[in-house]
C-alpha cells in the first residue's frame, strides 16, 4: 500500500480535506487534521492533550498557519506563499495554501507534507512523543537556491474535545520563557508551552472568529463554527538543508532537538514491527502499516493497583476506552503484533473493575464511575483470556484470573444487572429492560433505544456457549472440576437449536423478545460460527455464512441489517437522531469482516478465498483516516466512509484474520 499522494489529491480541496491524518501519544492524547490542513471537525488540533490519561482530552494548540517568504537569491525580498488553508463561515476558503502542496505521504504514522515554493521544496512533519502530551512540528528546507523565511501564527484554545469555543472573556497569561512562550488560558487551566530550537516567538492576543467545520455541519451539529486565539507569531529564516522544530507541550522542558526526537519516534515504530516478528516480516506493506496503526489505540490506564495499567481506545476522534471494543480488539491489536505483555496488562486492568460479574461498558470522559450497561463485553473478556492463553501458554495469568472467570459465569447463570440471566428452561441468556441498550447495537437517542434487542440475542448466546466450553478447557488445564461447564454447555447447545430458522436458512436474531422471535437478517449470527466453539451444525454454518454473504457483505465490511428489510437505512448522515437511527439499521461496520472471514474459513476451508475478502479494506488505508481503518460506511454504494477515521476493532479484526488465514495456508 503506497500512502503517497501527489497533486491529484493535494491540489484538489475536495480530495485533500476528506483525507485525515492521526498521530497519538499512548496516553489518549493525539494530533489530527486534514491533508489540506483545513479544520473540518471540532476534534482537529495539533495538541489534543490527555490531561487525565487516557481521558481528559483538551484542545491546546489548534493549528499553525504558515507563510513562506522566498526569492531564491536575496533574503527578505521575495514573494509570500501562504501554506495554510482556512474555511470560513462566510463560505470563503482563504488562503488556498493547498495550492502549493505537491505531495503528502506517511513515514510510518508520521504525516509529511512537501510544499513547492517556486524552485524550493519545504517539508513539514508532525509527530508526538510516546508517553507525553508533546507534539513536534518540524520544517526542513530540502531544496532551494537561497534562504526561505518562515512566518507562522499559532492558534490556541483550552476546551474539551467534544465542544467548540466562541469568543469569551479569557485573559490568557502568555509569558516568555527560554526558547518560547508559556501559556495559561485562565487561573485553573493547566499551563502549556510553545517552544522551538531556533525560532523567535512574539506573543499576541487576538480572537480569530468563524472557522467553519463542514463535517460537523454534515453530522447535523448545532456548533459548526468556532473561534480560536491567535497567541503567537513565530519567525525564522531557513537556509537550504536546514530544519526548524516547533514543540507544543504540557511539559516545561521537552526535548527541543527535533532530529533526535524524530529518530526516537522512528526507532519506536521500528520496534513495533520487530516485536511482530515473522508476521510483520512476511506481510505486505498494508499489513505492516496496520501493525503501526494498532499501537495508536493502546493507552495507559493507571489504576490504584497498577500505575502502568493498559486499555484500548475504541476509536478516534471521540471514543474513550470501552470494555466491549477492548476485548474484541485485544487479540488483533496485541497478540498478532507480538505484544502479549500489553494484553496481559489489559486483562489484569479490567479484572480490577469486574462487578456483579460484569466488566465496564465504558469509562466516561469526565471521570465518573464506570458504566456497566453491556451484556456481551464480559463474555468477550472470557474469549480474550482464551486467545491470550492459546497464544502464550501463560499459566500464571490463567491461575490469577480463573476465580474472576468463575465468578463471571456464576453471575450470568443466576442473574445480574438489567435482567441478564440464564433461562433455566433452555439454558440461554436473556437480557434487557426498557430504555437500556446492552448489546453492541447500542444506539440511543434520549430515551429511544434504536435496537433494544430485549430477549435472547443470538451473538450473546454464541458467546455464552463459547465461554462455557472455554471454562471447561481452563478447568482441565488447572486440574479443576470441569464437568459442570461441559454439562451446561451441552444444555446451551440444545437450547441454541431454537435460533435456527429452517425456512429462511439462517438464525433468528433474537428469541423470546417482547414481540416474539426476531426474523431480521443481521450479521450477529456469524459469531455462532466464527468463535472457537460453535453450537451450529456444519450444514447450518454454511447456510448462515451464505445468507450473510448474499445480503450483508460489502467491500468494507458487513451491513448491520439486510437491505431487503423494510427497516433498512442505507445512508448514514444528518443530526444525531438520523445518524443513530441508521447506525445499526443497515450501516456497514468494518469490524464485522473479521467474524465473516473466520466463519467463511471454517465452512469452506479455503484460506486464500477467505483472505480475499480483506483486500478492499486494505485499499481503504488510503482514504478517510490515512494509514488506518475507519468505523463505518454507508450501506448503499459507493459505501462512503463515515464515523471515526480510525477504529480499534476494524484494525484488529483485519490483523487477526490476516494472521488466521495465513496460518491455515501453511
């Protein structure tokens, strides 16, 4: 995969502003924007710091608007070339800095812009320091016949990443320090720094109003304009071959040696590929890119018991760490990439939060208590432990977590929150109550749960069956009694037969719901085939895979509902009511390609054919979030990407199934 674009993308605003880049720091902080460097989302910024890792994300440095002065012979006597682009509420795009953008490419995960300025070429790179709220912006004059003077305006803010800012009464304290400026936006704000190895800084204070956020408008948001503070003018004259580094950081003394800092970043990414070992060495460039992308979701989550606890951010830009997404993503993000220690840390971290047999659905941004409204996350936790143990044989961790797993299954059998309990008549799990969303199809607007799925969802019971068989295997490994798990699993398998609809040739989505059995053709049944232990017969497995392939499969994943269904919605857009109304009613989900590929492989035993379903998503690396895989797509062609530009389980499931299909070929 060649993530390298010329003027066919860079010189066309429509192409350049729809492709976004992302760099992260392993703490939940990030920097992100568009190839055109125009703001299109409230979530864009050069330093979105995680002030309460992995959350508390706060926009500090919004953007830097650069202008180059260059003649090629005489210093300070040339023409002025704006290198930045702004979209204003008036509808004007001014200036058109993207006109000077010759090239954009990725070096690992680092975005690189190459500007053509008369006969000069100026490169710009942006990266973050792992483990710090520190962003580097480096410029290098790679070709010129004389000096080039770079003038830049730094725009700052101080607000939650979900919000927008309108001119207010802030009186920021902008003070000179060694190598730059210290900024404190108001008394309670965390100070941050704009620094450089060479440049001169001149403090300013002026509100620039009405930056237009066109993606927020498409998403039906009320706040589609924003104001930012012009806080500093930056100036430096570059000689041919020379570089200049700017640093934005919450730390007073970051490393200002840009070349050294970038070498550290590159070495870090090379270490990620090295840890992936033979998997990376034998993989195509697109898979190696995904190995690097996988690291962007792994974050620190300190706990009272472990200051180095780990978790997984579900997606950028707006998700925090969710239990369900974390457990589904864990095998692909950590085990296929050769990072079992990270996986073990995640499993231990979540074990600390098990309550009434449940792991949290999510950790709220503002630090309230974890939310437990999920029926499947905990069953995915059992599967994540199984995958970890299969990959590592780590008996010590299995011994440590086995009591937690036993407790989980006991709670599910006798009953826990939200009517989650085993029905003693068929041994299937029932879950749900009015006004609460419990499965992965969890869209909710106000009191309206779009797909409440109250009853016995098919994937929950596939996970329940898999968990019981897994626990029986664990018990035998540890010389613990296993018969109870096998016996109960046998009962579940018998009860699961109720899901099969002989007439349609696929599974009901829900049994025993308020309106009876749900005949909707959805992809959830694939988990009854893709998980290690399947309750379906081989004939049923093949029939279900074929039904999903015919009606749900697209280039970029699977539709969440058949397009033949009267409730199908093929376009994702509009305000929250419209978007959430479509979220699981036909919208394509990238992560579902994983269960489909695993199920197809199980049924047809053709690794090459199963792997072929992954190729279109690999091409998606060059679109939306460049270098990563997005969250969702329209259900109708051309399957336009929507939602998050980088989604953990999309990346994870492609990595997992790429490894799975390769292993089957050998």
